[in-house]
C-alpha cells in the first residue's frame, strides 16, 4: 500500500512538473543571465566570474562579478550594477581581485578585497584603459589604451573648424562598425606597488600607428608577461592603410624591460600570429598561428618557440615547433593554457559539430599520440582554467549546448566526470520545456557524410506534420556546433512549432582542413548542394511538411538564403536573410577586410574571367527565378556587409513583385545587440514565418 502511495505521488509530481513547463519564449531568452570570464584563485578553491543581465525596459545590460567555491557553494555577488564591473582577475599574489569599471567616468582598473569590500581605483589614465595584466611579481601593470596619432581635417585646416569631412589616402578607413577614429590601441607599462601606480606610463609602441590588441575584437589574451616579469610578449599587425586591409600578417613581439628593446619572433610566418603565452618556466613561448597571409580562416595552429638561450637565437631564423596542425591535429585551436609542470598544453577546438577540450603532451612514449581528448560529451566547451593540486589536474570550464546557456563545470579527467557548479538560469530553465536535439548524417552529392543538428519542437509528435527551417550558418568558415545563441536560437524556433535542421556544410571548421577550405572560391557550389541534400533528406521524413519549408540565415548564411531563393526549384515557401551578401561585385567594392574578400573569392572581380567563381555565383544574378516571399534584415553600421546589400535585395524583390519586407536597424552592426532591437528582430522574424509557413 505504501509503495502504491509513493508511486502515485511520484507520478503526480512528475505530471505536475511536465504540465507546469512552458515552451521557450522571447522574454525567457532575454531573462537569462550570460555567464563568462571564469577565473580560479591561486589555491584552486575559489572561482570568480561575470554574469551579464539585460533589461528590455531600460534597453541596457549590467555585469555583476560573483565568487563561488570550487564545489559550487557560497555564491556571493562581489559587485553591483552601479559598478557594472568586468574583466575580474585574482592578483598574482592572490590577496585581491582586480576588475575594470567606468564608475568614475572612463574605464579604469580597480581592486577589491576577496569578499568584495574596499573597492579602490588603481589607474587614472586619461581616456581610460581597455585591458590589463599585472606582472607576476607585481612590480608593474601592463595595460592597453587608445593614443591619437592621426590628424582630423579641422586640425590640418584650423580655419575650417566646422568642416565635417575626411581626407583618405588608403583603405581600412572604416572597420566592422566604426570609422577610423584617428587613434591606435597601444600597450603601456606602469610601475605598481601596494594598490597604487607610481610614475608615468611607458608606451612601448610610442608613435607607432599600429594596434595591440588587434581591432576591433582583440582582448588581453594578446599580451602576456614572462614568469620573471622582465619581458612582455604581445601581438600586433604592423601595417597601415591598404597594406593592412589586404594582409593578416600579425606578429609576436617581445619587449625586454631591462634592455628596452623589442624583438619580432615570428617574422618567418606571413599569416596571423596571436595570443602569446610563456611557459611557466619561461623557457618557451606558445602562440596561435595561421600560415596564409590573407586567409583569416586558415587552420589556427599552436606553435612553440624555445627561448631558453636567447643570446644564441636569431629569432627570424629560429625553428618554430608545430604543436598542432594539419599533419597531427587538423582542427583549429581556440583557447589554450600551459600545464604547471611545462609538460602539457591544454586547448579547445571545434570537433565534429561540437567544441572539445584536448591535451597535448610533450612526454608521451614513442608511437603514442601526443594529443588526447579530455572532454566526453556532445556539447561546446569554451574558456577554461586548469587547476593542479597534489599532481592532479582538474578544469573549471564554461560549457553550453543548444539547450543550455553557458554555465561553469568542473571536469575531472581521471574519473571522466563533470560537475556543474553554477546554476545561473536554473529557475527559468526549470519552467521551460526544451525540444529534442539529434545528430543526423546525410550523404552528400559527392558521397561525403554531412553532419546536421536537428531540433524538434517540444512535445514532438511523429504522427503530425511540422513546418521545417533550414538554418544557414554564417562565416562562411564558422563552426556550427552546440552553441546557445541569443538571436538564432534553435530552441526558440522549435518552441514556435518548427523543426530546425542546421547542416555542417562545406566550409565549416571541425571536420578537417579540406572540408573547411572547400568553400574558397566556390560559394555557389558544393556548399549549396550540401544545403539541398540536408533539407531533402529531412523532408523524406513523414513528419516534415514538404509544402512548408523555409530557409533562414545571416552573413554568409544570408548569401546562402539569397542564392537558394534563385535556385531552390520550388522547395521553399519563404526566406529570411539577415545582413547577407547579395551582389558580390558591389560588396567587394564596399567591404573593409579585403584580405577576406580576396582570399575567399580568389581575387577581385575584374581578374576572374576564365573560370567559375563566386562573382558568377552572385545571388543577384538569379533574381529572375525568385518566386517565394522574402524578409530582408540589414543594419546601418554593418561595414563587413554594407547596408546597400540588403537594400539591393529588397529593391529586386519589390520590382519583381515578390512579397517582401525590409527590417532596418540604424544603430546596429553585423549583429543585433540592443535588447529592444533584439526583441523586435525576434517578433518580426516569427511573424513572417507564421504568415507564410503556418497561416
């Protein structure tokens, strides 16, 4: 009898929980806190991290710094919304927590006690700073800040003080979402002791019209101290104007505080060299490197240089050891860290539709593989901190999936276990029912295996038919993994009643260099066949309504949507393109990173007359075939894919009489980031889909 009562109560509670859960909504999405930037204390017992929350009403965000024990207990808010703090770090001696805040006006460096008390401003640099690192022995602080070196028109011609114009002599006059502001981000060193800076800051890039970190998305991973605090390694692309626009050639530099000399240690390589890290013993330096001098999506390798005998090394000729690369690990490295004993390197990389954590060992036996996979779930692992205690190494690591926004976990490689230590969004997620996520393998037209993620609506019923969306990823060389997006959220699409199929088509990292590189010069070729193979495959299922298919995507995904609109052979009932390339010739003449344009298109449009190319495959050349309604979304501050691309596409649809709508954001760039703009984006997106795939 008692067993029956407990069984009834269990079933009742389970049913009540299931009934209480609702589908994910737009409001739910914007209520979620966004976890980032975890750091571990020197003793390995405490973790600090940031949580950013957005307010739709105020149209702003606030970042709060929290601390929590390594076992997930004693969560404490160390800052409040008034500070809006970010970039929190334990100081090298472990006695304080440093952070950045604009509370005093400009962004400056602050310190506080480990419990969050006694917040004190450390720097007072005119104009503010953007990143920082204490030297290991805490005698100096390195920081980055803007330095104005170029003259505006009104400075060249003082009598024309109301003139609002630019005189431009080279490319890269605007980048991503901003016109050049006549300033450059430089790396400074300032003496420090006991919570105060002393004396003047030394600009180690004085008068150089170059940036560190690289703009616009660089960060403080791009400079690091040597363990003894006598050297500072940093990366910079020491090119300007048109030369900078057509080359990715950044290098690793070492500034010696004793000799006051700077050495280039990677000049032998003509592509990207970024994010230098000294080994704990100071004998080696490790960094990310791409070989192609104009290919921003080349294989991101880990390379290493032995600097134990600097007097004997000619840096320009020194052998650079390839830790990862096409020969031994054909996946692009993202985050990395040395082990405390100098014997291993830990790193993350896109891997077969996910992002995983790996270890490279310098000490394996002959015949064994140097690289092993540490993580063991089909999710995305991001930034991490390795913790070594009593010769045992664990990892505090950020993790997300299509169904889980980022949280922090502890991985124990020996026991192969994971423990979640933050539950930032548990209260919201407990009330939300997520759809099932499956991996699907499709044979492509050339006989390869194509991996897709398929997301089903909550309470999916295989006896019913569902409208289905083909998701087209941007990049184009951008990994389609287990990411949790706040705009292209697959679970939100599924919650609105759609099956979503997201293919890892040609041109995506995580499946080997050949797969990734296959898209170069072939935008309208095999990658589009991959898309059609994926949608045709899922459409063979009885639960897919083949009369209600849509294709959606942004950036190169927007290109894909425009191209499919003219080549889909009646498959799709509607399309949505966000900030997509429409006319490849006019795009080439107005975009900013010309190394990307030249590499992916194998040169400018006027040089390609004797072979098939991306310009021949430009979506605008197939507008005569457009026959399905299309929603065009584009943003004013998008200089990578300028606004005119969306305007051209909308004009073409309107003149052809194709049902169409243009959603325009004057204050957004390639993405939509402001809360109210983002909510509007989602509402228009789902209203459009509902009109053509449901009504």
